[in-house]
C-alpha cells in the first residue's frame, strides 16, 4: 500500500516598496524571457518570513529593506507549481555600495501604477499586481501577525 504524497506549495516572500508614486521592481531572466516582479524569493530553511524578505530584497535590489507591515498571504499556480507568497510592505534606502544584483536579476526599475497596469504580459506572476493592489487598498497588518517559533532555526 502506498501512502498518498502530501501536497507542498513553494513558500515565498515578497516586498512591496513604494516611493513618490513608483514601485520598486526587479526585471529578471525567466524561462519565459525577461519579466517584472516584486523583489521576492523562496523562504530558506532556518529563517523567518521577515528575515527572508529582508534578505531577498537586499539580494535582488542591493537595498536594505525595512518591513513596516504584513500585506497577507497570496497564492498562485504556474507550470504545475503552487506558490504561497507572504507579502510585506516597507521602505528601502539607497543601494549598498559594493553589492551586486542576485544572479538572474537584470536590473531594478521604479514604475508607476499606470506603467505596471499597461504591461501585464511582462509580469512574472499575477501575484505582482495582487500584492500591489492590497497595498493600494490600504491593507496593513501588523508584522506580529507573522509568527516564527524559535524551532525553525533548528532546520
């Protein structure tokens, strides 16, 4: 008798960063060509979602991300894989001198909402706009809404 394999979505984090009416995005190489995305990536073993989003934003933008609010949990499916995204909003400083963009990231770009809405075919995932729309709607949950027990460090 075989045991049914448990479904496991990919756990990811994303940063929504807005300044002066523009959103900080990354343009990255994908199997589908160059695509736009929030600074985002996979949650690594041994880190909390907050630690992951700070790390991912730094790796993908070379800027230190300061999380200010939790936007929620978002899900999508792409090419047979389900992604569970925990999104945070916050601010960044200037690029950190000496840092380089993560492999696969071509550049960072600041875009207006109108520019983003005008190019949905360039979005890596529908979650890009879903996270921004949540931010625009005023969703701001406390960071304490995301809890990571100290045992995650033992992975």
